[in-house]
């Protein structure tokens, strides 16, 4: 099923969207000065588990480490995108008697 889906189209742009979801918070964390504060509101998990509401603080160094990791994931996804483009460009498909490269 996945093979048919990728044969039908030549541009896996969704991977770029996922890479952007890692890139922008990563850049924000890399340029962060001082502690990073995150607030989560109203999340209940399951029976007998504590509520996940609260405030979380990450040090400046921790924010830089997580930002670097997020940029690394973004670069890995970009590499995957270009590898998929190259692989999809090399496939030889014949449609209605005409060759498409």
C-alpha cells in the first residue's frame, strides 16, 4: 500500500513539514537566554495517575542541548527527504506507453 502511494507522487513534502516542527522550536531553544519555563494546563492521563498540570523549568544549558538535538533531528529528516527524492527520481515508470523519468 505504501509503495503504491509513493509511486503515485514524486514529492514527499510532508517530511519537510515534520522537519520544520523540529527546526523552529530548536532554533528558539538555541537562542534562549536564561531558564526556559513551560506551562501545561489541564491534562489528565488515566485512573490513579497524577494530573500533569504544572510548570516546568529548563536551565539555559539544558535548553541549548535540547535545541541542538531538535536541529539534529531536523537535519536527519532533511537528509531523508533528499534521499527519498533521489530514490523516487530514479524509479522508471511507464504510463500509457510513454516513459516518465
